[in-house]
């Protein structure tokens, strides 16, 4: 489980590609590596990956075909930075909202509006996901727990404070970029339950 509070970004320093599979290595600082072991879970842009090798400050992860095709990690290149969050432990403060690390889809950045001490970013999601997107609801974007600012059809925006811009990749996301989306699981459960109940009543 993750909280959606991204701890830092880390650079991808090497990528090894194979058929329908690849591994990549990140250079992780001492704080992020503390207590880290092979088999541990670390979210990359919100996607849960497993540590496969630790070599000093370089940590390796494997990505299966499903991960490469469903998330933006398949497009990450050497030198790019990704958002990182270590798995939550029992007793940790949940500063964001509960997240599984299972990405539902990607969304395109369709507009970025800059103002003093604020950055508003608009995204467009597939129509199949838009039913889970509500004004003032929670959403995971590249692993960041954020509150939805406004919704217009299949588009929604978030407003980003300087701390989020400093700590995550939202500081340099631009129009045309692809981000990973995980909808709030509680919202998804409520919407799906209501749909099933209404469908049953029509039978």
C-alpha cells in the first residue's frame, strides 16, 4: 500500500530491454535506500515495482509487458526522473489517500496554467475512467495523491503548490506528456456498486 505522498524523484541511469520485458536502474539516495531489501515494493510514478538488485546506490527493478503497455514507464528514457514512494508501513501517517500502486490508465496533459505560487494542470482521461473523476475527489497522478479542482467532460484539473512542484515531476510536466492514473479505490467501489444496483433493478 502507498499513501500518494511522493518522497522524491530519482534518475533512471540504465535500461536493459528484452522481448516484452525490461529492467531499469535508479540512483537512489541514502534516505530512500535505508532498510531497502530485494523484494521490497517501491512506487515509480505511482506504479508498484519490486526491487530485484541493489548495488551501492543503484537499485534495479523489472517491468513486465503489462506494465510497459499500461503505464508511462515504457516511455521513460535514460536520464529521465521518476516519482518515488516507498511502501507504507503500519503506523505510518496517511498524508494523502490509500493507493494500491496499480495503474488504471494514462492521461494526457492538455493544458498548463501558470500563476504566482500555483500551477494548474489539466488532464484528459479515457471515457471509461471519467465516471470515477469528481470535483474535489481524490486521484493519483504519477503516484501523487491530489485533489481534483474542476471537471469538464473527460477533462479535469489539479492545482499544485510549490512543495509538490519541488518534490515531484509535476514541476516540469508539459502539454502532451502522459501521466499514470490511479483512481481513488473507495470512489471506484461506490460508483461500481451503484451501477450494479441500478442495472439489477432494470432486469
